[in-house]
C-alpha cells in the first residue's frame, strides 16, 4: 500500500502540461457541425426523398422533423455540459421538451393515420437503404462523441452515454425522415422510436465498457 | 458505514464555515475559504501548464480537505487513505477538464463525491457476493471433525468387505486410493477393461447392498 504523500509526489513529478478542454458549447458545436457534414454528404450520395417538397407542406411532418433535429442538438449540448464534473445535472432536462414533442408527434401521426403496410407493400430494398443511412449516420457520430467525452468515464458514464445516444438517435431519425419515404406506420415507428430506444438502451448497458476503451488511463490502486 | 451509497451526496460543500473538521483552519486563521479557492484555482491553472511545484502544493493542500470529506463516509483510516488516493488519481487523469475561469472547489468536490459514491457502491456489490469465513466452515472441511459421517462410513466399509475379491480390489484402488486406471492395472495385474468392468459391477452391488440395508 503506497502512502498518500508518496502518491502525491509521484503524481507531481515530471508533470506534462495538458491542453485545457474548450468550452462545452464550442465542443458541442464542433460535433454538431460534423453531424451536419455527414447529413449533407448523405444527401449528396443518396439523394433526398422524392416527395420532400410535398412533405414540407405537411405541418405534422415539419413539426416532427424540427423536434427530432432540436432533440439531437439539445441532447448533444446537454451531454457535453454534463460530462464536465462541475456542471449541474439539471442540464439533462434540456432536451426533454423537444423529445416530448418529437415522440408525441410521431405517436399522434401513427395513431391518426395507421397504415400497416404501404401501397406497394414493404419493400426490402427500402429497408436495406434505411439501414445503410442509419449505420452511416450513427456510427461515426457515436464514435466521435465517445472519444470527445472520454473524460466523463470516471464521473457519470451512464447518464452521459444515454444523453449522447439520444442525440445520435434523434439526428439519425431526422436523417431517415429526410432521405427515405416511409409510408407505412410500422416503418415510421420502427425507424423513429426503434432507433431511439435501441441507441439509448445500448448506451445505458454498455456505457462503462465503451468508455473503458477510450478512458484516460489512470493507474488503478487496489481497494 | 453510516449512510447508504445511493444517497445524494449534495451535502458535500467546499465552503462550510461551521463544519467541525474545517481544514481551512489548518491553513492559518487569516485565510477565508474563498481566498483558498482562488489560491487552489491558480495552482491548478499552473499545474495544467506543467508546473510540478504548483501541482505538488495543490495536492498537499487539498489532502486534509479530501480526508475530511472521506471521513464522512468511511471510518477505517485505511479506507480513507484509499479513497483519497483514488480521488487524486482521477483528478490527475482528467485535470484537463478544469476551466480556470470557474471556481476550483465545486470541480474537486464533484470528482471526490463521485469517487466516494462509486467506491461505496462497488464495495456494497462485492459484499453481496461474499460470506464471512466462520469456524463452522472450517469444521465442515476438516475430515476429523465430521463425526456424523461415521455410521455411514461403517456401513460402506462393511459393504465393501462383502464384495467379491476382484471387485473389492478395484474399488479400493480406483475409488478409495484414487489411482488412475493405468496405475491400478499395474498394481493389481488386471487389465484396464477388467478393472472397469469390476468397478462397474462393484458399484452396482454396493448400491444394491446399501439401499437394501436402508429399506429393511
């Protein structure tokens, strides 16, 4: 067992300078710019959905899209703030109003116009393309956020991961509704709610394990 | 452990004039907590730039303070030292997250309470899987102490004695002396196959003898 005074002097010996983190809002902004870039690239590569102009006239669609985008943005800001030790946990409530609007809008749409199968049936091609969008959006965003928030590992790993996952899920769902014509209610439910639930659940379950890959290494002492 | 590990540690405050173990008094009578916080913030800012002396002073000055925080959760001096060291390691690993424009105290206390709660949780989880080793356990493992097995043992020995000689030899070599088949074959001069057959028949006979004995 090492004495505390010895540990203190060994930590202070040969202390390398560290680069301070930029303010959380700036870092969240950087991450959101990456998200915007990914969405723009996907729009170029895959093309927007053909009936987007018509959809944009539909207030329910616009509300849902705006709410999911807002949820993504606010959840990202909250995750970056809460990842710091001295920020209040109340920031976690920031994305809540947008989340409520997004989910209730989706739910309302599904209840009011239930179409179990689209006019042409569920085409497997569209589902595969949806899945491609899902992976292409969420994977880089999740990894980058994980690395950017690695300092939260010894502090609040779970809640930070859950909030970050919510942000990724909301942005992914926005991408899906921008790029893919989802006519069947089941599809909308699956791609909106399903994505959100899967990401948040994965984040909650694997938060500690994921952070262990990228966490700043501190020599562990036996308890 | 006086408090549950899931309680909100919001009662940990850096500025506590009336705290019984206020370490601010260690720094001399003229130093207010606010001045001390500014001091620490400046030291930390220097430490972030690579100033070893400032870092050493900061860690040394915060040690009694962290110790008094840990004392509210732990009683054993060893546990308190472990907790303080754990906090220092975490502070060291994420020292780049401190923003010198903000007060140092809340940053330190947030990390400290996080580590303290985590350690208590970890300990509670570990305790749930552990049972203390009592004298009872030792009694059960020691062969000489298990007197209650004697009657069974006598019956078993008697039953083995009643077996045909080949079967008795197979049981005694393979089961009682715990030899391998090869070793038993060498000692007894029987082939491995006949040893296996003899053991099988012996077990069958024993089972019959012992269950019959119980039934009657």
